[in-house]
């Protein structure tokens, strides 16, 4: 099966495929298709062949979109890499995914060169660093400028449904980041199942300010020619600029994480933007306060649960379900089988928590690493490592199995306690972990970030939690800080929180 961009160009050549909001530049489908053809042709001239692994170290920009579709045209597996990773972090991923050519731009060139050098190991005679190609001008020393080469003509690759289209890496929240094999089948099934839940408008315009190495940012770019929609790119999440983009480009849909949605609400009043019909909200738990703000402001929020291994969404709630069932991530998508299981793999009854296990056509066939695959995949599907429950056919995600606190034999989901703390008017944010305790095995401990200008006491927070939570869930230790420690990808660094509170 060929990449859909050329077919799209034959159907609606004059439609707008891409808008770069940073420069207010537009590409029609025909223009983008030709530019992708040239990019693919130049990469072919530089030796990129079907089956190669093409690393992409680019910000959220039009060149990154060209490289993504050029990889599809060439038959190369795309390995999208985060431009904020350090050279050493990149080197690990480059080596693990066996990247054969790395694409950068002027902003990522130095990291790209340092990373391929670090990945090439001891520099022995056969240990030649991976070639680095820049989409910008480059000194012809270590880095080759893509545009300096004339394009070869490329016959669009005929992909088998089960060949690996992409290898994105997980965020590394629970351990080493894992390279995930996503096939053409995974990506197509996800595109179809998503649209069955969200619907599709004739004038669909999707705003992307997420990085393009995460499935949340990558999927709209891959779906653009399938849906015939316009993608608007913004290179970083500046809430004021994003709010202006939403109005200016009549954006109908966007994907946000809780922190960016909250900043967008802070930067706007009333109706966020008249054309906006779907805000996919996922990646991390959304607080009750954030969802209440969305409902008050009539923001069409679709709480979503998903992960790299499932090519994005697994379950999505409609705005109506989000309002009637606080905290839900909704129903699983068509064809996706989501279940709640105990350690032995037996399904848990409705209302009872267990590990979320998922199977279906969007689920990756496995990681690059066979051992990691064997540890997470079994006959029931992928053990997500997330804890959740199901009620009325809807799902809730309450935390990760690794984070569950076991105190005196009772299980406590940290997210539930953190939510209760965040409901206090003087609490801006909170993280809850288990710390070792001689009597209880673990005890519940919380790190609290007070709202600016307030000074909540531990005893006030204790009263607040006691009114809302069973006694064994109430934090025994409360610490205060100016901010929560976070990992490179923005998730709370739970190990650092534990160190602060132990
Ligand atoms: P790693 O797998 O390397 O530890 P990661 O799981 O953070 O990293 P991602 O694939 O980027 O990497 O994130 C998916 C995870 O994000 C899910 O497994 C889940 O824990 C969390 N998540 C996603 N959506 C939600 C949601 N709506 N509510 C709660 N958690 C969510
Ligand atoms: Mg994960």
C-alpha cells in the first residue's frame, strides 16, 4: 500500500495541507506532495533505501512533516527523536533503533553530530558514525545539506500492512525508554477508529503544538492526507500564540496534555475559539478542577487514554460523558479490547481496580527489545502498567502499577490522593508517593506546591484530606516545594519526590 499523500494530491490538489503558524505560510496538498517527492528523491540520492531506518531530529516544523512523508514514500522506517534530548540520550536511541541516516536542521545539528559520534562507540575502522543530513544549509564537513543534491526519481514504496512504519520511543517514565514498532496496520486502524469516535468535518483543521516524536503530535501529521484535513503547526506551546492560532485559522481540533490545556484556559476567556469542536486531552491524568473549568467554559473536551504502544488513543470520552462521569477516559475505540485484570490475568468485576490490558489492531507487535516485549505482551494483549477500572462501560485510569502504594495491606492509588489535595484552594499542584515505613511497609507521602501567595499548613491539608478520603489514604507525611521535580518529558519524577520525602 502506498503512502496516501500522492492519492490525496490527485483528489484535492488545491486544498490546504499545511500551515506553519510561526511564519503564516501555507502549502497546498499539491505543493506538499511535490516537496515530499523532492525530499524523498534527495534522500535516495544520499543512499536512503527501503528498509533503512531514517532518524528525524527536528522541531515541530514543515521540514519535519516533509521528512515524515518522505520516509513513507521511500519505504524507510521513521525513527522520530526528541530535539530536547541530550546527545547521550539520543545516542542510545540511535544505536537501539539502528538508525542508518539522521536528519537534523540548523537548530539540532550540533546535537545530531555529537549523538552519532557517541553512538558509533570506540571509533574503530568499521565503526563509521551514521551520516547526518540537514534540511538547512550546512558546511559540507560532517553534515550534508539535503538541498545541495538533485533528487533521484523515487517510485513510491509499496508497504505491506505489517511492516514497521515507525519506531517512536516511549517517554521513559517507568524505566528505560522503549523503541516501539508501529506498523502501517496500527497507524491505519488508529486513524479509522479515532474518526469513528470523534467524527470528521469537511473543513477539519488540526492544530499541532506537540513535539512530532510523540504519537500525539505525529498522528495528525500522518492522518492529514487520509482525512484530507489541514494541519497547523506551532513550534512550541506559547499559550497566547496558540489561542490566536485557533481563531485565526478556524482550528476545529487539537490534542493537548493537561498542563497545556490549563495554560490555554488561563490565556483566554469565555469561548476559547468559535470553530473549535474537539480538544483531545490525554497523556496524563486530568484533574477534576481542569475538567470543571472546561465544562464551565463549554470547551469541547474529549478525555483520552493512550500510549506510544497503541499508536495513540485506546479510549476516548465524549464531552457529555466527561461531564456526567467525572474523570472518565470513556469507552474503548472500535476494535480495541480493553480489560481490567488482576496479576494472574483474570478479569476484575466492574468498579474494581486492576491492570489495564489492551489488544486490537492499533496495538504494536512489540518493542525493538525482545526481552521488554516478552515482559509486557502475553496472550491477553499488552499489559499497560496502568491501573484502572471500568463502570457502565466507561473506563477510569487511576495510576501506574509501579506507583501503587501498599500501606498496611491496603492499596492506595497516588492519583486519587493528589486529586484530593489539588481540590484545596491553596494547593497549585501535588505529587503523592509511597515511602518506606517500618510499621506499615509503605506510608503515603505528599509533596505539595502551594498556590502563589498562600501558605497552607500540613494540619489544614490533613483535615481537608480526612473529609474526602478513607483514613489509610490520607498522607502521613506532607512536604512543601516551589515546584514538582519532573523528567525530561515533563512527567513527575516520582523517584525524586520519594527522595525528598523519605
Ligand atoms: P514508559 O512506558 O517508557 O514508562 P510512558 O508510559 O510515560 O513511558 P508514553 O507512551 O508517552 O510513555 O505515555 C503513555 C502513558 O501515559 C500511559 O501508559 C499512561 O500511564 C499515561 N496516560 C496517558 N493518557 C492518560 C490519561 N488520560 N490518564 C492517565 N494517564 C494517562
Ligand atoms: Mg508506558
